C-alpha cells in the first residue's frame, strides 16, 4: 500500500477543522434560539402572573365594595321616608362610580350598580349589587352579590338586648300551665289554691312559673275557688317548692275504658319516695265530683267534694256530670332553693289491696311518648320515676282497674267515647 503524501494529509486536516468549526457555530445558534424562546416564555408567564395577581386583588376589592353597599342598605333606621334618616322606603335602584384614588390599594376605577325590586315575600325587597371594572388588559370584569332585605322595623331588634328570664311562658288565663285550672287568681301575680276542701290550708303559686311560694291559712272553709281572696288569707309561711298534682280515676269495667273511668273512688293517700333532692313531700288527696251550675247567667263547671251538696256550699242548684275522681297534690321542697328532685310517686291503698288476683286492684299511670323519643323518659310524660325535676308538674294522672285486667292502651277510648286525648296507660303498681 502506498503512503499518502504529506501535503494531501495536511489538506484533509485543514478541511476537517473548518467543518468542526461550522458545526459548533450552528449548535451555538440553536442554543441561543432555545434560550431566547425560554426567556420569552418566562416573560410571558411573569406577565400573566402579574395580571392574575392584579385581577385577584381587584376582584377582592370589588367584593368588598359590594358587601359594603349591601350592609349600607341593611342599616336603615326607619321604614317610611324621613328627613335625615336612612329609610327602608328609600332603597331604590341606582349607580355610582368609585374613584381609584379614594382608598389605598385600588389601581382602577369601579362602577357600582344597585338593582332593587319588590320580592315575592311580603315586606321584602330583592337587591342585586354589581361592581364592574377594567382589568390591566382592558377586559371588562364584574362581581354580583344578590340578597333579600326585609322591611321590619329596626325598633323590634331592641328585644334582642332584653335579658332572658328563666321562667315559663304564661298559658291558660295568662298563668303558668302548671297552676291548677281552679286556682283563684289574686290579681297580684299569684294564685291561691286550696288542695282539700273544708280545711284552712291554702297554697300560693307564682302565676308565671307555677312554683309554690307560700303556705297560708284561710278563714273561709268554703271549697269553691271563687270564694278565695287575698283578704281571706291568714298568716303565710314562705317556701320554695314545686307542685306535683294529678287525678286518680277508678273503673271496674272489663275491659277497662280510661275514657269512662268514673266509678266511686276508693280511699287512698299519695306518697312520693324521694331519692335525691330533699325531704319527703307532704301530699293531700280528696275525692271529688264535677257539677254544672249557673252563676250570673253563665254556666260553669266546678269540682266539689264528692259528698257536697249545693245547700252545703250556699250556692244555687247544680247538676252532677257523673265525673268522679280523686285529686291529689304534693308540695316538693328541694334541699336547695331552685334545685331539682328525683323520686317516685305511688298510691297508698286504704282498706283495699293492690295485686293481680280477683278482688285486688292494680294501678296504671296515664303516660305516653309525647316527644316521640322512643321511650317514656321525659318528666312531663309521667314516667315511672321522675329524674331531675325543676318545675311544677300537673296532669300526673293514674287509673285504678281490676287486678286481673291489663292496663289499657289508647285506641279503645278514642273509638268508643271520642275522647280526643292521649289516654294510653302504663303499669305502675304493684
């Protein structure tokens, strides 16, 4: 093989060097192009970030302006137009511009437009607040807040500042529902109630709470509630207690009908076994009947002792309704004033026997799941045992039936007597 001449080798070397230098230049140009495109993208992203950031700040400011306008519309002080007052009647549509230089943080001008029209609801207006502005790119932007403004007199809002009173709402005769219906309103915020006729014991009850506030003596033994008066009351001893009251009805029917339980009552007394809250309360019970009589041209129904006559009470003729029962009342005095008590009430038979055999009697309590909780666990529902009682309780009623019978459910009385009340019962004694 012949060797290449030295001159030819040098020529090839010079050619390769020139080719390499061209490739390097081309690579440099490509790299510069890529770098330029990257820089352009970075500038583009930075510009977009600035625009988005600016737009977010402007939108936040627009929302604040709209909310401020809504709150201004809500702060009316009167309903009708009045000079110098912000009135509900003056809430109408309108627009105004918000100068960019009036508050720091704004770098554009805003146009606020308020649209107000009558709402479907009475005494109310629909309001739409629109705030529009031009962003950095010149595009139109806007936010809209919609609300409803009621036209209630702001004077009523002052009731929200009243200190709530932890007392019951007045019920029948503008008195607490825990006060027996035949208690006499003395006109001084209290009512007088005589648990047993023919005695001089009178209980004073607070008309608002139904709590027992005093035990008094009376100079008038007349059992009719209308005869009680403040002037007829003797000395009173203050106390802080709750009234536990109800009725005991008797029926020998088979099956027993709670809506027609008007048999002559058997002798009994009531007792409350206290578990928590104070000493055993004093209870009073009395067999009664209801009579209908006319007084000053008005027919009225009253409860009187079962053996009473109209002549005995010094009133006109009356007609007995056939309703007979035992009314009982217990005054529970918790160990701590205003405290609660826990315990169980029971009937004490006098001259008759509790049991399940013929000739014996069993006691059912009128009780129902009034709050639909799935259990009789509320003190108002007449549970087997009261827990944490902090108020007076009325209508804690019992039904005494033959010992061989089962405590009746609700349906029988409603179907046969049209008694539109829940007369369901639960076993209580023995």
